[in-house]
């Protein structure tokens, strides 16, 4: 199997590309399509995402885990792959029927139809297989080319507010082509097509176990957008919340890549009863995540005032508040990625995940209904943050009963203290600077310099180790 470092690098590079696309596109789309059209897109995306996740009943995470379990036995993982693949197709057909019924009753019928390719792409997606096999390279290289082509098509074809349908079609078909390409990569591991439905009931049961925590996560992430439109009837407010969430996701994705790479390795260690490896992997993942998550949380909240006016335009100024309110989820979701995505999922402790995410969902729905009526999209931002903390507290209550959490508390305190000088410096500078891209660039570079200097000053062992590895890789590359 590929090394964790190598897979992380591949996935990290791909996620950078995935993130760079909205970074470049967001200001262009904000000025070209405007808040109303972007609100429509966010609303449709949320509904499509919910339908896809509910209909496929947790089979994606189930597939990753089971492939990680079976990957040392070619007969087992071949049989399992085709059994789950056909199951996902059957369930996907049901989801399409539901989707088209909702589309028919919606005010945005044509946009729903154009976006249906995204739903079909999720049905035929086989990335769960490659993640379980810890083989990231072919998947990422193919997706890289598709993503780059999408940004080119958008800049060429989307020129005015009336081009929303073109934008939706490009996003839909890009996803469809990307997942279709993966099907041709399967032959690297699996040589023949097998039509078998013998273990479908077992796989449905296994998927449903993982389904409840997954759907709870999705609902508390996506329901806010739907409720904003339903309660306020102002589609622009969906855009303000959605764009704020997208910007928060930028630093968060860099960190959550680690969960995708680590979970199969932890699952394999669990099935082989290597408990010491699990503890070591988790602590290292936590150390890396928190070293980056905490300064990013400070940075994104402080830079928001100077970032949004030039980046998205004055029309999106309300998104500043959403970003500041939701910035703590960069830390909380990073920690949840360690306990939930990496540990409880990999070690098949799904009851704990179900308890935490369902509790968080209840909190989310109650707060959304209450706060959106009073504060609009700002209420949804508060609900999202409170929900994340709820899930974190519950998961780490159970996590602490099985593994030592003192190292994580130490890392939190350590990197909080180191982030304070950085945060104060870029905050003071931002108070007196104009909201331009130069200001944001100076804040990012200056903040990174101060934080890295702090790490070097205290001789942080992890950072120095990463720096040495990076230097060695560069030297090898140059030679």
C-alpha cells in the first residue's frame, strides 16, 4: 500500500486545486451572477446533496471501511466492490425519482434538471474504492484535469446574470465526467464485471449503521440554507450564508484531507488488532491538525473585514459576520475529524457517532428555527457553530474513556498561545489599512511569518520535522 505521507501529498495537492477553483471563481461569480443567482445555486445544491446522501444510506463510508478491511484479499474486495456498486445504482435510481418529483414542484425546475448530472455522478462514483485501497494518484490526476477544464469553461461561457443555467450545467457535467473517468481506473485492480446481488441485504444493514451519523452531519450542514429560504423568503440571504461557509471551508479542507487519508490506515490497523499503531496515528494526526487549524481560525476571522469588500464586492459585506461567527468550526471540525472520521468510524463504533451527530442535529434544527426567525442568516451561522461544539463535546466525552486526550488539550493550549501574537499583529494592521487585495496578502504573509517564527523560536518538534522532510524532498527533486 501507498504510504500515508505520499497519499496525503497527492490528496493535499488535489484539494489545493479544488480550493483554488472557488478562490478564483467566487469573486468572478459574485460580480457576474450576483447574490440572488448564487443563492439559487446554493439552495439547489443543498437539496441535491441531502437527497443523494439519504438515498445512498451511508454506503460511501461503508465502502471505504470495508475495502480497507478486505484489501489484502483480492477475491473478497472484488466481490464486495461489485455488490456495493450495484446496490448504489439501485438506490441511486430511487433518488433520481425523488429528485425529479421535487424539481417538478419547485420554482427552479429548469435549474434542478440541469443539476441532475451532479446527482448521477454521486451514484456512479467509485472514489470510495480507491480511498479504501489507499491509492490516490490515478484518481487525483484525472480529477485534476477535469477541474481545471471546468474553471476555463466558466470563464469562457459565464458572462452575465442570465448565464446561471450555463454555470449550473458546467458544474453538473464536470462532476459527472470526473466520476465517470474513475470507472476506467477500476480495471487496475478488478479485471472482470460481476453481476451479483447475493449480499445486498447485508450491505444495506452495514451502510445503514454508518448512514445515521452521515445523514445527521449533512442535515445540520445543509438544512440551514434551506431554512433560510423557507423562513425569510430571501434567496440573497442564502448566498450571504453560503459564501461565508465556503470561505470557512477553504482552510478547513486543508486539514480534513488528513481524515480521508488516515481513516483507511486506522481501519486496517484495527482489523489487524494493532492498537498501539492506532494511538500513535491519531495523536500525530491531532498534532498536525491543531498546529494548522488554530492559526487559520484566527486568521480567517480577522482578515474577513478587509477580504470580502474587494474579493466578493460590497453586496456581499453581510458575509463578513457569518465568517467571524463560524470561524471556530475550523478547530472543532478538525478535532471531530480525528475522533469521528478517523477513530470511531475506523473502529466500527458507530453508535457513538450516531449519538453525537443526532444530538447535534436536534440542537441545529431547534436553533435554526429560533434564530433564523430573529436574525436571518446570522442565526443560521450561530446555529452551525453551536452544533459543531455539541458534536465535539459528546464525541470527546466517549473518546476520553478509551484514549488519552491530554496531548490534544496540550496542543490546543500551545497553538492558541502561539496564535495570539499573529492575530494581534494582523488585526492592528487591518484596522488602519484599506480593504484591498494587497492588505489581505500582507495579512496572510505577515501572519504566516509571525506564526512560523514563533514555532521556530520554541523549537516545535513537529514543525521542525516537517520542515526537514520538505527540505529533503526539495533537495532530492533538485538533484
